[in-house]
C-alpha cells in the first residue's frame, strides 16, 4: 500500500519584471505603459482570490524632490478601446502610495497556463501627469526609493 498527500502549492511567475513608459509630457492624460501587460501565471494548484499592487511615488533622478504621484496611476486587467486601464472613475483601481492595494474584482485561479487558464493580465496607466509647474524634463524612476510589488493571496 502506497500513500501520498496532495497539498496546496502557491506559486506564481510574473513577466515582465519591470514597467516602462514612453516619453510623457507634463500635463498629459491617460498615458499607458508601453511594455505591459504584466502577466501573472499561477504555476501552483491553489486558487488565489486577490491581486494587490504596492506602489511608491516615482521620483526624478536629477531633481529628487519632484515626483509622479502613485495616486495618479491605475491598474486594470484589460485594455483596448477607450483605455479602460485609465478609467479611475468607474473601472480601474487607483493605486495608493506605499500601500498594498487590491485590484478590483480579480484573482488568479489554477488552470492550464498553455490554454490561457491560470493567468491574469495587469495593465497600468498614469491618468494624470502633473503640470510643468511641478515637473521638469528628466528621468523618473523608483531606483532611489524602492520597487513596486505585486502580490497575490
């Protein structure tokens, strides 16, 4: 007689590992990332009912007191006509600085990744870029403040 236990395994693979945006202009609206979606693959056998994003303000590398506030960023599990990932009023989830924020209504459930099951896509948008009176032309990055984190529970 052989016995074995089948237990829940929680395992994820995320890709890509970082987000980028094309050159954006101060005062512009609805600027989407140019390398999303971040694809979350559930490589285990457990269902995970909540996806959270912990984001931080993105500071300038030259003038570090200037920053793109995380409160001006949204995330959603879809994109397309009308950029729903930018619709902070009705659909997309607004991010909160240094707070693990649940993305509304999505989870990552087990399934066959090769059949597009057990996956979730995340699309990111800065829906309101601060005006030129608050920002100068420079590179903005999380290099000096820490990374954004995606977690699932």
